[in-house]
C-alpha cells in the first residue's frame, strides 16, 4: 500500500528545504559611495555597511584607536570608513560599532590576506570580510561587508577605472567570525521527506477504517 503525503506537507518540505539551503537576499554587486571600488558576490549573498560613524582617539592611549561611534545600515552600497590604525583589533572594534553601536561584540579574526591591489577573487566562510583600502587621500580606509546564508561565498574585489578617481587599491582583506558550512540540499530534502512521510503514515494508521 502506498502512502500519499497531503499537499500541505509538500509545501512544508519546500519551505524547509529553502531554509536549509541558507540563501538570503543580498546584493550581487556591492558599490562604494566614496571610492572607485566594487565587490561582486556569488548568489547575491553579501551586503555592505553604510552610514553610522566610527570615532577614533587622537591622543594618549587611545590615539589612532576606535573608541566608539554609531551603528550603520546594510545594503548594496557601502561606505569607506577611516579607522586610524587599521589593525585587526581596530577593524574588529569598528565592525562591532557598525553592527550595534557598541564595542561589546568584537569578533575574532581568522586570517588576513595581502592583495595585489587591483583585483582579487576568493571564497570565504566568514561572517564578515573587511577590505583595507590603500592610496588616495585617506590611506587605510576600510569597507565592511557581511556575508549571508550558509556555505562559502565567492567574492571578487575590483578597482574600477574611473577618470579623475584616485586610490582604491586593495592592501589586504581580513575575515571575521564563521558561518555554518552548506547543508547538502538533496540529502536534507530526502531526510525531510522521510520524516514527513512517517508522520503521514502514522496519521493514516490512527484514522478509523
């Protein structure tokens, strides 16, 4: 005897499979409002911070260190932020400020990778990637990008050829935090179908003949 799964179970399977895939709506290309830069992201799975503010100390123990600021917003257009000494510690503090306006959620960094300055493509499982920009009037500017969903995201940094624009070369990028690896969708779907099929069978057996 075959078991028929009601249509509503099929809808649940589809919704759950999409959730397990981990895809979240983001941007295919991040543009920068104040620099000749763009970052392409695979499957529209990244956003960049804009707005808000980063406060940097100017004297004493806090000289060139991030001391506070206000939260930014995420979208397809990012800003470059001057954070003084663009060390991993300072980048992490600046990232925490842009997330929620405090210094309480500084993320550990996994690695910093030097760049050739013009074009770089890499894959990342990080929660955030900070691109350290060199050249121009404000060397040490930083672009803060959030990666979405599960599994690796491929990013391509490009320095654009815009007449009259200066700077925009990439010095390095640093990865912060870690996202879960991708869940194999076919295996997850089969697991869900098996479980829901069992539920339907139990429901069928409980009904009077």
